[in-house]
C-alpha cells in the first residue's frame, strides 16, 4: 500500500494573517491547512473556545495571545483584537488568528477581515467545521435528511453583548425551515422556546442540546421544545452548547 503524501500547501508568508477555523473541539477535525498554519505561525491569537489540545499543536516558540470573547463577560474589545492582528503583521510576523468553529459562522472573522483589508494586510481565510454541523454529527443527528427536510436555519441565541437578539423575527424563523439549529442558546433558552412556540412550533417537537460538542466532555440531552429549558437546568449544562430542533432528531441511529 502506497503511503499518503501530504499535498503541497501554500506558504504562510511573513507579514500576513490567516483567519483559521479550529472546528468545534476535536483536534481530528482540523483541516490540513489549519494544522499547517499552527505548525508555521509565529503568533497564535486564539479564542476562548479553542481546545487546549489544538493549541498544543502550535510550533514550538510560537507566541500565544489570548483573545477570547464570551457573551456578557469581561472580554477583549473587538477593535483591540483587530488592531493586534494588524500590529503583529506589520512586524513581519506570521499571524494565526485561531477561532473556534468557522471564522465566518457567528464569529468575528468578517470584522477582522475588513480591518485587515483596510490596513492593507494580506490575509487568508481557512474554513473550519462549525458546531451546528460537527456537533450534531457527533451526537448522531443528521442536520438534513431527504425524507425529512430540504432546508435548515442557523440562528444565534445571543447578541454581541450577551442579550437575546432583538432584531430577529422569531415567527418567521419558526416557520422558515423544518430544522432549526441555535448557537449559544443556553442563557436564553426559555425565551427562545417561548418565541418559537408562539411562532407555531409544536410544544412536543423533538429537541437535542449538545454541550461541549466533539470534546471528551460532550453531553447530549434529548427533550422537547416546551421542556428544553427545564431539561438543561436539571442537567446543569454549561456553555458552549448548540440546540437542534426538528424531525430529523427522530432519525438518530439507535432510537
């Protein structure tokens, strides 16, 4: 059997920034480009949700800069994080901005890309597996199934300050797709469920809450929309967690 040879990967040039998705937690879900960046970068600017096992893959001697933002808790300001990326790149450093999940899915990757563009800093975006896909898969839940749904809606459960987003049309979201996946939902789970039920979702609709998805601490609670907040409280679930709502939960193997 012929041994697999790693492909030729793009150079990580000094003075550039890579915005890289680290996935939901399991280091095995890193892309080859993400691993390449970790093993090449001079500086790693990382989020709170990046698994320690992934940080351990960084090149020996690389400097680490914590830039974790958690809703409702004291956190670095986004303009300061973006300015740090620009500053390091101008020092001719190879800068890895390592973000949990995917940089452009309910993250600040878009804001950072715009800041780098304005500063005329060259950058590359490396997608990562988002929790709404990988977390559900690790729980055995298909996010789509041709016998159940041909659409899925992804929504965030809190705004930048930690409050429930007030600009969302929850009635439209409730009607928009058979399957809903709600990120960062624990804090406002009761209010989210109330809004979706008011929008027409059944009280007994299947719900799964996946906490610490794809990590050794992963927990999966299966309940209903009406009981979801009580179930999460009884189980003492803690963030990060993703909420899945809809009929494909009935297709989970082993049910």
